[in-house]
C-alpha cells in the first residue's frame, strides 16, 4: 500500500521508524525488535539507511521482512550522498523487486571521511536530485521527503529553507515527514508558513520519545531542536532515574501526539529507536483515540 493513500484517509494513524543493524552480527537482534513493533500493526513502518549506503542491504532485508511476514506497509529510506547514478538505480530496482512501493528520498549525512572532499563531480548534491530521478525512473513509486519545522541546519534562514522545500515538493514529493521537535507550536507555525508558500502535500509530524537523559544531547546535535522549559524540567527531575525518565519520556511524547490529533493532525510518525516496549506503551496510551 502506498503511504500517500494512508495519509489521505480520514482516520487517525500512528506509524513507527526503525533502523537496520550496522553489522551482520547484530542483524538477528535488530530484526527481532522490528518484528515486535510490526506485531503492533502500525499504519506503516519506515526503515532508515546508513550514511553512504552503509546499511543498504540490511535496510531492504528488514523492510522486506516487515512487509512479507507481517503485512505492514513499509517505507524504505534511500540516501544519495556520495552514490553514483548506477548504484541508485540498482537500489531502486531492488526495492521494487521486493514489492516495496514507498521510498523516503534523502540526501543523507556526508561520511566523515568525505566531509572535506571535493563534491563538485558527485552525481547527487541534494535530495531534490534523487527525487527527480525516482520520479523519472520509477513514477509509480510513492516518494517521501524530509522537512525541518525549526530550520535545516545548513539553511541561512527559514524563508530560504521553505523555498528549497517547495522546489523539492515540486520535483515529485508525495508527502513530507518532519524532523523531531518537542514544542508543537513550532510545527503549527511551520505548517502555516509552508501552506502560505504553496506546499500542499501531507505533512507527518515526527515525534521522538526521549526515554533516557543521554538522548537529549544527541537529539539537539542531530536536529538543533528547541527544548521547551517543560521538557528541560522533566529531564532535570527524572534524568538520573532510568525507569522514571523512561515513563516520563513516553508520557511527554504521548501528550505531544494527543495535542497534534486534537489540532487536526491525522498522521503521526514516531521515531521508536527499535524499542518495542516504548512503541507498545504509546499505542496503549492512545488505544481509544486511535480506534
């Protein structure tokens, strides 16, 4: 099933993101965790992709397993940074041969060893290059893109960021998923601005349950997310108590999701970090709301 079809239905949905193992030795444990999440029957599951395509095989293996064994629609991430056109075409063929209809088109993080390399002759400079290629080479695929409610770390300002986002959507994005955020007002403001700019595709908020204090610093580093005082107080109070922090983080994420649903958002994507218990508790908290 195509994600865009799910997003245009009237019912409320929750989906989860998982990540593949970095090594073959970790594959079985990661697969088991993703299977436990699949058993919860979310609207769909997305499977991430390592920098430079380092986990591409595992991404596809996990996505195929979720789709074929559990019947959960899957969204396979595909990055293009430092890849060649031939490599990307081969991966698109593999995705389609696996029966997967949905691709999240991303530039991807530049590998550390290539950060100072000359990139002028790379086949792909930005995600928009990959989106155009996906729609040109395989127009039947449902293509998603990423967006930043606060601002892309490499953008000069939000106005420029939205301008490039509009170009990305015009190139063929069927829907957008946001980077994590912890203050819903940032999303509502962002949605107003992009709609005003003519971006009309569905936008799925991405929610990250912070279940241990160490995740906070990483979340800020990855996304530059604004941490509201309410959230800072939560971490300050419960951060040294693992069980309490986990419970508080799940409740905070659940509260964000409830507020989003109450304000007209129909579809929310949860960055579950391969934690079936976290995914299950959020679904339990929302059981009557989602039914």
